């Protein structure tokens, strides 16, 4: 960027995080390559490199998927096997893409990539229509409270740009998605290979009057995606500089998980219940007059009260739920199945404690959304509902209300591996 104004504008631009998902060979990597290529977000030497590579492989066209499949194993197999994060920007917005694999055995990778996303693009091959993986990815997007979903019907060039085919897929998916909790679903017919409706409107599909994929990404409203009602500030670190200048400074650093905080606001520290008022709110750039989710700030209080990592600052008249018994939906991420009565380490916001699994209530059949109650073993990539008891009270909101204070992870206490990702009901 040439001028300081551009740089400043870039720093303050809106950021959209989105995830791409779909079956194997639905064209996710090609789509992301096309987005980067057509929005001029890649360097000339990268373009030259993939043109060279495409020729060496004997491909008739420039294979844009080579831009994103970074691992050699991925390039050789022509598949995506890990979550890859890509960054690009247009004059309207900055983007972070989580490119997740299509294979069923990588469901946990999709959960990882989607957990922070504002929007999910689910790709469907126009020839095959809605398949098991389409339903699986849409269900996970719904479970993770992604508020915006784009069903991108790809490879329209292989079905002669047929409006009837697109309409049939749209109808089938709309029927399935009516049982999901996603407020905003859009349908776009595209050809990632040819570029139709990705960045530029398609000349081949004049019947489609909607926006292109990039325009949708640039304009979708994500201002309401954070909870600005319930004030939640999990304390991550207590800052006590050992210097003469800041001799009496005691600040509580963390990332705001919900609501708005201002100097002068009365706050309550949980679990102690002591209250005080906010003296000032500091950032890397200096003090500010108001802070809101998801900003990272340091808060100082008027009174010296005992606060440490894992505590939470909230407003007196709007407090989270607290308790040691939790009901949650969990996605199991480990080869070793979940152990009923098993003991795990639990991490919730900035707090860590131990817990025991009291009961597995049911497992979800991701394709039909039916409950499975006769087989309660939760294995790798499976999703179910469980109840837990923790050794200390947690301060939480339902995941549907706040993704930050409503989520947790389980860790194996012997191997230190993350084994489960949970959404509190």
C-alpha cells in the first residue's frame, strides 16, 4: 500500500472470517484460488509458478487449486487434508479463509476451521447435488452458530449452465436446512474453474439475478454477530509492571467476550462477588473511552480487589449462569473414544479445571439429524450430547447466546491432547 491513509484504512477495515467446506473434489481449492486470483490478491511470481506447475502436470488450464494446497501430499493427491488459513483484502473488507478438508474423517478439522467463522461457504458439485457431506457441513455450521451460509453450486459448466439443475439443488437443500438453526442462507450458481459468478457476474447464466460470491462476502452484515448486550470480560493476565513510572499500576488484561465496557461502569468480579468501578481501559495505542467484543484490552479498577486469571468481570445487573453441572453438545476430536465417567481437563474462556463425564445422553446422526440412543460410544469425528461435572464453578452463557462464554474444550490429562470441543446448551 502506497500511502499512510491506505495503511490506516486497512487497519480499521471490517474483517470477515469465513470457512469453505464440501465434499472431496467439489472444487474448494480452485474456488479459493479463483477468489485470490481474480481479486488480484496474489503476486505475479506466484501466478507464474502455478502456470509452470500446471504445464508440467499436463493440465489444459491454469490449475488455481495449486495456490492453496500447500502441502506436497495435498498437491500430489489433489485433495486438501489440513485446515489452511488464507488472508486477502479488497477495498471493502479484509478476509481470513479457513479452507477445510472434504473427507468424512476430517470432520474435526472442519470444526476447528468453522469455530471462529462468521460465514460458511458449502460447495456442492452441480452434477451430484446435495450429498452426505453437504448435510454434515451444514449441520456443523448450524451447531457452531455460524449465522450466514452460502450454498455455492459449483461446476455449472458441466451441467450446461442449467437453471433447472440449480433450482432442484436449491429446493432440496432448503428442505433439509429448514431444520437447522441458520438465519441467513444464500444460493449462488458458480464455476470456480471458469470464474463465473465468483468475482465477475456470469455471462453464461443470465437467468441468475443475484450477487456474485465476492460481492456477497464483501457486503454481508456481520455487525450483529457479536453479543454486545451481555458484558463479559474473562481475565487472562494480571499486569503489574515493576517500574518506578508504573509503580502502583495493576491492570487486568484479556479479550472482551461480550458487551460494552466504559470507564466509570460498575463491575462485579466473579467468583468473589466483589464490586468496583472501571478506572480506565488501556490498549496498545493508549487509553480508550469504550471497549467491546472482540477487542483485547487492559482494564484497571478504582479499588484493589483480588482478581486473577480465570476470573470474570461482569455488570452487576447482567450476570452469566454459574454452576458445576453442564449440559453440552460435543464434537469428539480424538482416536480414543470418550470415556463415560472419564476424567478430563476442561478449558473454558481463561479458566482451567478438572471435570468428569457424568453421562452420554445421545449421539447425533449427522445425515438425518436423528438422535441415536442405543449406541452411546462417541468416537473420532462424532457429535453427541453429554453432561459434565466440574471441580470448580464456571461462569457461562448458552453457546447460542455467546460463542465465547458458551464454548469449551476437553483435554486428556495424560497426553495433553485436545480431545473434544463442546458447546454449552
